[in-house]
C-alpha cells in the first residue's frame, strides 16, 4: 500500500496542465489549464498529482506538459 504515504513523500517534479478537454472523463473540476501541479508518482501511462481538491489523483499524461 505505497499510495498511503504519497502525501508525505517529496515532490518528484512539477508539471503544467495543458488542457482539460477530456473525451471520456470529466477533469475540469479538479484540474485547471495553465496551473502547475506537484508530481508524487508516475507510471508509463499516468501521472499522480496533488489536484485542486488537495488530494492525490491519477491522470493521463496527455493532460500535462
């Protein structure tokens, strides 16, 4: 259960959100285009960031620069 302590881990890097135009999911309520976010973990397909709610969420990499 490595995800339980991601909030205490140091930030890996920061990324900027390019867009919130999602084809399938609604992300405009938790991400803001042009805002930078702290990356806590990353996989091949997803980036886990601290979003606008203050919690960590996993999003496709194509939303970020």
